[in-house]
C-alpha cells in the first residue's frame, strides 16, 4: 500500500499540472503578435561563448519556468525581448532580440540581436554600441530583464511621445479640458457640439468654414478652390453704382435690374461688331458711324451719306392757282441753291391740277424754264369739250454735272372716255451752270382762254443721290 504522504504529493502534483494546463489554455488565444509585451523568465546559460560582434546568442535552453513551455515570439506575444548577459558583473551587457529559434537538440538561438544597448538611453536611442558590447564565456548567465531600453516601449506621462501602435479605447475615451488650437490636434466633444450648433466656423479670406471668402485678386483671376476650398464672392467687393473698390471691381445690377451708367467709361471709344438696335435713345453727343456706306434698310447712315442722298423740299404751295383766263401763268417756281445739283442729283416738281376744255380745238401750252431759259415745252389741243378732269403735272431736271442736265415734263389727267386719256410727255437737255443759284419755273399758257387749268397745290424737291 502506498503511504498517504506519497499519495498527497501525487495529488498536489496533478493539481499543479492541471492548473498550469488550464492557464495555458486560457492564455494562448489571447496572445497578440506585433507589439511589445514584457515577460518574466528564469536564469539561462550560454551554450557557446560570445564575441563583441555576434548578432545571435545560443542558449542551452530557453523555456518558461514551472510550465517548461519553450519560448517563441508568438507565445510571448511580442516582437522584441530585452535581456542581460552576465548580470551583476563588471562586464554585464544589455541586449535585445527579435527572434527565437528552438533547436532540435533542446538548445535555443536568439536572432536579430542588438548588442551593447545604452544603460541610460535618451528618448529612443537604443542602438548597438561597440563600446558597450562585451565578450562572454560559455555557460555565462543570460536573463530576461528590465533593461533601461525596455522602458522606451512605454508611454511616460511627463515626456513628449510618438505613438506608433494602435490604441483602442473600448470602455472609456480620453478626457481633456484643453481646446484644440491646431488642425492636427484632437477636438473635444464640446468643441464639436459648438461647431455643429453654429453650422460652420466663420469664413474668412484665409480660412474657410463651409466656404472661403474670395479675395479681389481671386475674383479677378476666376480662381477655383475646388471641393476642398470653395470660394464665394463678397458683397463688399461688388457695387451697383461702380465706385472703385480696389484694383478690381465686381459689377452688380441695381434693384431695377439694370447696370448704372457709370459702370461704363463714357470717355472711351467702343467698337461694336454685332447688330445693335437702339430704341428711343437720346445721345448727348453724336455717335461715330463706320466710313462705309450702308447696304441694308435697317442700317444707320452717316451724315455725309444723308447729305448726299437726302430729299430737300425746295418749296411748296397749298394755294390754288387759277389759269382759266387767257394768258400766261406761272404755276410753280423756286430757286435752286448754288451747288445743290451735284452729279446725279434731281430737281423734281409735282402739281395736282384740274383741266377743263370749253370747246374742241382749245389749246394749252406747258413750258419748263431752268435758269431763265425754256428747257421743255409741249402743247395740248382738245378734241371735244369736257368738264374738270384731275391729274398730275410733273417735271424733273436731272444733273450730270455742274453744267449738264436732262429735263422731263409729264402731263397726265383722267378722261371720261376710256380710250382717250390725256397724257403728254416732253424732254430736252440743257447746259445751265448749277454751281450758282438758278430759278426753276413752270408756266401754263391758256392761248384762247378756253383750256382752263386749276392748280390745287404743288411741291418742288431736290433729291440727292
């Protein structure tokens, strides 16, 4: 029979093994590789000696105390470990390693070893030092330790730190009473609430809220800040009365929907190349038109063109002229001004008349005089008596130069007999000097007193071509 003390020891040993296995099963799934995690190991021995330049360390074994689990970086949940060679000696040396290889013969090799780590590191200057690296004999002691460089893995509350790992806050968030002052600082919830409540920070010409205020230079250059920095026009840079705001000016219409007249330089010359319609427009000065002559009915004409082509009323008379008695009557006359008959200009006269014949064989004599000389005449002899018949008596003097004219005289009145209208025509040429003032006059002679003519009115015009 096994003694009770031995049975108690066996039970205690089994309980310890169960506790270790339970701890391993609970811990293994929680390991996270890719950051630093410290660990507490035992005392280990060098399998071989080390020089000052070796970057790997071979240990006789490298296991976790009590559980005897072989160390790996995955098991440690760390990407680096720190240790001491020959601790508590005058030639102790701090080292780090980034890899563990468990060999088949039970030995273990530390790889990625950095030798001679600083004993008093400033910041993160934990680098190899040939001065601090020492030689170590085989069977020298190696331990996992809290070397000074290990503390550079931790954030210190009174030191400026750069965090390279991901910190997750699953329960509580960081708290601060300080307001952010730069674009790279964290903002508090209170600051964010105030921004949301206000809609957006106030926009300036240097910093945008939802938009950025455009400067005068940006307005003038059609600046485009894109989606990140959209710019808007400012009312202070616009005007409806065109005062000078700065180097540039944004013109806006007034409440009438029209631009103020001062928005245009009234002393400048403008060249309009398109079709422009001016309705009910008053010019304070005369607009200048092109040198070319118009070709369309709606085009404006210059003064010289108008002067050359206008129709001037030389004279007119609304009074009746009665030439019913026998004799010679002047029925229309005027003076043509000197030079008015330029090349291809025309003097045109038109008389509204009534003609009556008291008996057959009555004779009426029409004559046109220009410059005192009779230019064109014709007579009309009635074939039977008739009452008043109305129509037109027209004459025309066309100039071919200052002393050359072509003259035409037409008499056209209605008749009650369809096949016998009264229509007379005469023409001639003259060489009157029109460079000086000349008289044009129309005469009618009622030879026997029986060919009566009544002139209701007449006009004489000068038509300039």
